C-alpha cells in the first residue's frame, strides 16, 4: 500500500508536461504548440547552416595560424640544432687543444728536470774541484801541472789549458742556466694558454647547455602545437558532413521528442490505469465489507472474510526496463567504461576544446549517456568512428558526441532509439587522435559547428 502511494506521488511529480502529454492525442492546441516548437527549432537549424561556411573558414584560419607557428618553431629548432652542433665541434676542438697543450707542458717539465739535473751535476763537479784545490792548499794541483812543464812554451800551454778548463766549466753552466730559464718561460706561457683554453671550454659548455635547454623548450612547444593541430582537426567537420549532420539532427530530434512524449503518455496512462484499478478495488472492498457486515449482523459467527485487498499491489510500472547494473540513477550515466579525464573543456592554445577527453587502455566500452535517438553513426576523417545522439530530458534537448571509437566497434545506426547505458561502441584512436581516448561532448540544445551550445559535462554527466 505504501509503495503504491509513493509511485503515484512520483508520477504526479513528473511535471506538468506528462499531463499535457497524456492529453496530447486529443488536444489540437497542444499539437499546434508542438508544431510551432518544431518549426522554430527548424529555422534555428537553418540559420546555423548558414553560419557553417564562415565557421569552417574560422577553423581553417586557426589551422593556418598553427601551421605558420609550427613553421617558425621548426626554423628556430633547426637554427638551434646548427648552433648546438657547431658548439659541439668547438668543444671537441678545445678539448684536443687542451690535451696537446698539457702534453707540451709535460714535455717541458721533463726537459727542465733534465737541465736542472745536468746543472746540479756540473755544480757538484765544480765544488769537488774547489774542495780539492782547498785541500791541497791553493794552486798545488795546478802547480804540479805547471811545474811538470818541460819548457817555457810548454808552461804557457799548460797555463792556457788550466784557464780553458775553468772557463769552459763556467760557460757551460751559464748556457745551461739560460736554457733552463727559457724552458721555464715557455712552460709558464703554456700554462697560461692552458688556463685560457679551459676558460673557453667552460664558456662553450655553458653555451651548449643553454642551447640544449632552449631546444628542449622549442621541442615542447612543437609537441603542444602538434597536439593543438590535432584538436582543431578533430573539431572540424567537412561541409558535407556538417550539412548531413544538421539534416539528420532535425529528424533525430523530432523522434527523440516524440519518443519522450510517448513515454510520458505511457506513464500517465499507466498511472490512470492504476488509479482506476485502485478505485475499483476500493469499491469492491467497500461492497464486500458491506456484504460481510450484513452477513455478520445476520449470522454473527465467522468474521474472516473481510480486509484482504491490499496484497495485490502495483505491478503496473514494474516492467520498466532497467539497463545494466553500473548505470547511474540520474539523467545521465558515464559514457566510458573506464578511464581518467586527460583533458578538460576550455580554451587552450587559442582554440576551444569543446569536450572532454577520457583516456584508458585496453578494451573500454562506450555507452549512451542518456535515453535518446542516434543522429549519425559514421566514420569521420576528423572525429574518426563517431556517434551523435539527440536527447530530450525534462523538456530540454541535449546532444552528445562520442568520438575516436575503435574501427568496426559502432553498435548503433542513424535513427536508432538508444537507452541510457546502452553500449554503442568501444574506445579507440581513430580520426585525428593521438592515443586511445574518448572525446565526449555535451551540448545543451542542438549541435552546431561553432559548438556554441557545448557545456562542461563535469558535474552533469558522471565521468
Ligand atoms: Zn578532445
């Protein structure tokens, strides 16, 4: 009994439109309203069709802007690449120079050591001579030499020889010291050359890392431009596609409205039927009660026959088909079986992303977000395998778009009535798409090329 009352309250709360719909078949005034409504929608759509060409132009302009930006970034990247490789060549050169300079420095070091050793040896020799000169008390040794002379001329020769020996020793030492000085000088020069080479190398390496990071930035920018280009492509339909879509949308929209009105009428009819049955049951029960009372007053024995009507409660709207278990209870259910929001709705890179991207890997089913009628189900060069659905919910028209589905996965055709949560395909990567994802659009009202009716599904459609 409680259940039945709740249902009736629900039905009456379903808005006035259901009552209106119930009387639709018999009320010419309503039919007129409906016709006006549809005509208005039709002329709206015709106006939008007139806009199509200019909107397509806008998109083309956007694309050519992106293309020229891509070209300039590409030029910049090439310039950076050239700078980087020439810097690299210079770095290699400097490294080679540094290593040969180091070798030279080492070579000089060795020579200096040799000369130093020779000087020391000679000094040692001279010292020894001086020592022996002192030990023998002055010129003794030389005197021995001199005294041993056979003649005066021999004496002269011997004096000369002694002097020459002494002089020769001294000049050799002088020469060697000059050599050593020269070597030390060139070593100092080489060391300062080495220092400046190392400074240059450090500068070059700083330059290169700057160029590298600049190039990295440009590469990132290029990747973003490419992504943007894909999205502009993804949002552009050819003129023929556009025209066909608008035409089919008109038909699907009318059918969706009709189906919703029929559904509401059916609900109202069932409610009326239930009400009629309830009244009949009540009347019957009242009659039975009266009869029972009459019987009990006359017989006053058994009183078990009364009050047995409440058991046969509502089976009227029980047959409403409930789709699969994961379907949300609101007006909309989630369109993708799995995935995360990889890109939201909004302006980016000078273009408008009119939908949301839901990315996932593997086989991910795509569902109709609400009851509706398929506008078009086809393969678009931009949207890839795509389904457009028209919905009519609480007197408001909505349009949903499901793009980039897997080849051969579409399960519905243009004109099909679909129910909320019904599988319509599989997530894919067709059309202008980089990586498997669902591009999902929600429009409050009909779809148009400018996507002026696109709204953010976040918070409305479970994602
Ligand atoms: Zn997208």
